[in-house]
C-alpha cells in the first residue's frame, strides 16, 4: 500500500486517562507513522473526538450544536497530534471543511494531494463539516476522495467482534469479514453510513487496537492481528 488513511479513535488517543491526551500514546503513534513515511508511504489521518466530547449522549443539547462541538473537538485533536508529529520530525498540514482562520487549511482534494506529494502527513479535521455525519463517515469519505489504498482503523479494542467484548467476555473476534457481513450483522465497526460508503466504493479496512505496541507498523508490514474487512 502506497497511500493510506489512518483513523485514530479519540478514546485511544487518551490512553488510560480516558479523556484529553496521553502524550506517550501520541508519541508512539508519531514514531510509527514516521517509519511509514520514511518507507515512502503517504499517510492521511482522521481523529475522532470522543476524548473530549460525545454529544450524542446528551439529552439537553440540540443535536446540530452537539455535532458542531464534536467537529471542534476533532480540530483540537488534529492540531495537537500534528504538532507531536512535527516534534518527531515530520512535516504536517491540517485541513478542515470550514474556515478556522490561520489554524488550518480549507480542504480541497487538489491541495490535499499536493501536500501528500510534498511528503507531508495530512490531517482531516472537522469531519464532513455537517451534522449527523460521524468521524467514521468523514474518514471513509476522505479516503475515497484521496484514492487511498485502504483505511486503517485504530481503535481502543483490537478488532471486530460478534458482540461487545466489554460486555461479553466470550465475544468472538473476526480475523476477516466482508463489509456486507458487517452491515448485515450490524456489527458497527463503523457506523452504517460509513459501511455503505465502503461497500459502494470498495474501500477495504484494517481494524486493530492502537494500544498494542507497534500495531500500525505491523498492520502495514503484514504482521496483522486485527480484523481485515474485505470489499
């Protein structure tokens, strides 16, 4: 794979702290991504915002406003993680679908591909820029737009299970599963809209645990212990 989109779970970025940032986790991600970049892989990144905000659990805030706060949470995440990446020796650029003053660059496919061509790691913050669309959907959309070879889904759990392993200790992990099965069985590796986009545009996914040591590099090198989602 020469070009990938890496989706980082907000909760995974928080590590054991469960909220905010765990700098050691973020540095570990940066170290692994630098190894990929040094090997000639073009990397784009989308982060979730769950380490700051989960608006859908609120019964008092309007859904549109809650989603807008969530978009800003992903902007904060991307600015933070991109600067960690710079500290690790990479060039970065953060794109958003809406204007954020001097903080970010307004997204266009041409600008994103130019940045990748310059050897930058690019970050897509702010989701799609619209409410009712998750960061998973935004990640798949951007992966399709930049013609990525696959989407790497780094989560707080180490793959896709037939039930929630936090609730069911006997839950079975899939080594490989088709996106059609994910949809039919309502496994929710990503939300339904994101799953259908993957199906329609044949975007494969590799789902793995971020907190396993060297998991990003191992996924790219073929030493893969997560779940491969085929199309």
